[in-house]
């Protein structure tokens, strides 16, 4: 799945900044791709970039209108339809990570057809995948894994890619979720792949590569989450990581949306190695990323230091303090 850049980011009538989290993520990680934003009356979100109409964006070089807001149940609002049609008429493709399909709206589908524009359904890939083979592949791979879902796996992977590229290392973020795909411009929504083909999809996402190339694979769910362990296991087997980083949110007591106690870092390391060695016997943990947003800075720094001492591994908050120490270990342990 390839998405043309630059983007015009559509926020619709987002009720608050959190509703525009996809747009904020794209602007944070790929500001060079974001020419402007398009907002409807009543929108209460602002990405801090220029407000542009579709034809203005096309004149400035935009290729795709990206839906950068979320809605209950992943629905596409009827109020958005005239704007989506105007974007297609102006010459833009449309990319959406919503559960609802763009092509299920007759007026939008007709506008795309008459303008020969693409409707890119990020969660609904038309690509088919083979079953996983488990064969070792050339190149290097790192997977972010979690003690729970929504603990920072995507942001950790992106922070690692950024730090590695700044050092001149050969690294590429590999997106496995809808927001990650919009940030990367390509990828596979792994949770929308039929179960038998998850590991094969992950293999295709991180194919054989040069010996010095790192694929930084965005993790999904948690091996210890009762709802999402199946997706997480298939992704782990298929991505075949040499290294993994555990992501954790320390203030939670239970996993999201279930009553199961949140997994420990130690259990996550143990289970990831136990399951991951099936396709890569050399798999190892190379760091711990802790989301300390809800902690004061001194408490956050103390928690990271205690985690380093306990596990004898780099520990960081990717957004607050950066990931330099994890990349230091990678550069030392995997010289290329």
C-alpha cells in the first residue's frame, strides 16, 4: 500500500484535539509531508499548519487528502461527503484509516471514478499474502513489543528510526497500523489480515535486505493481552526480529478494555523470547521504553534508572528523553 505525498490533512469537524490524534501524529513525525490542513466549521482541533482548500493544496503540490481525525466506530460522517467530493474533483486521492469504507459511499465512489483518483482504504488492503515460511532472512530487524496495547510502540519505533537516521545508519520504519501507514506512506494494517496470513504479511513487510539495513517494525497489541495476543504472535513470528524493545506504561493496573492485570516487563521479555525464538533463535531484548507522561520529571528519571539497574538494559522515555542509549547498544552489539 503506497500513499502519494505531500498531504492535505482533513480534520473534518473534530470535537477536540484528541479526535485529531492521527493528524497530530502525521505532523509530528512527517512535517515535511504536510502542506496544510482542511477543517470544517466547528472543528476544535488545529495542527498548527496552513488552512488550505483542496484546489489550493493541489496547486501547492499535494497528492492525497488524508483523513486525520477519528470518530466513534470508525464511521465516515455524512457531513464530510461534499468536502471529500471536492477534494477528488480538485485532483486529490483520499486515504482513510477508518473502519468504514470510502467506496461504500456512492457519491464518493462516483467522484473517484470520474476523476480517475484513488480511494485508499488503509485498513482494508487489497493485497494478498502467503502464509509465513519462517525462513531466516538477511538484514537486521527490530520489533517494538508491549506490556499492553497503546503503550507507545509506534512512537518508540519512529523515535528509533529518527535517531538511527541522524547517525547515518541504514534504517526504515515499517508500519503495521493505520496511523503508522499514514506516517510512513506505506505498510500493512496487520490486524486486518486474515489470521493464517499475519506472519506472511509481516515477512513481506520486512523482506531480505542488506546486511547493514535495519527494519524498525511497529508492534501491535501484546503477547499477554487476551484480546490481541494472536495478532502480536503472528507479527513476532513474521517480523523475525533480531532485537526487540519493550514498551510500558507504569501507571496502569489493568490492560486496556479488559480486567486482566497489566503484564510485567519481565514477563513480556520472557514471553517474547520464548515465542520469538521459533523464527529467530538469536532474538534478544535491547531496551525498555517507558511512557512517563503521567509522572513528574524527577520521578520519571528515577523510574528509568531503577529499570536500567534491574534489567541491565537501556531504559528511556522516547519522547521525553530520547532513545540514544538504545541506539548506542544497537550500534555496539550489531556493528555493520
